[in-house]
């Protein structure tokens, strides 16, 4: 009888843990460059795993991604020591990134595991708005 109770408790715990583990899936996985010469560039993902963070003591000239046809998916001219790239612009799959710090090129891989939600219009704050268009008023009444 005791063994039956223990087995039931273990099954219930496994069942409950399976739901919590699915809720903590990551959007992306970063495969860092472990070369000693790439030590100057800190490349990591934020806590929610939806943004790439690059930091360095030297200027990062630009960042680009190479696709499977050896073409460039995008080029970003950064010219600063820190940069944040939202990963919601990338489709699901493997992406090879190259960060250029003259004369070095630091290569690392980001795997997008599932679709990253894009920012909803309701979440855009007033400080994010760059320009607005003036409101045009149209009257449908008769002129008297």
C-alpha cells in the first residue's frame, strides 16, 4: 500500500513538472565563440533570450549574418562599443553572425528555436514615437 501511494505521488509530480518545464522554453540559443582572441567581445542573450547583446572595449565596426547560400542576410554598421539586436527579425533556424572589430572577425551562431513575438502597437510608449502625422478633419455636412 505504501508503494502505491509513493508511485502515485511520483506520477503526479512528474505530470506537474512537465507543464512548468514547457513554460520555460527559450526563444533562442547562443553558441559562443570560445577562441581566446574573441575574448574582447562579450556576446550574450538577455534574460528572456529574445535580444542579442554585444559589448566590447574596442569599437565594433559592423555586424552581419551569413545564410546557407553564403550570402549576407543583413548588414548593420554599428561603429560603437555596445549594441542590442532584437532577434524577432530572424526566422526560425540557424544563423551565423560575424562581428567585425578591425582586423578581427568574430564568428558565433544563434539558433532561433521558436517564433519570437513582435512588439504589439499597444505596447509602444510615447517616447518611442519618432514622428506623427497631423490629423485631417473632413466634414460631410452641407455648406450654408
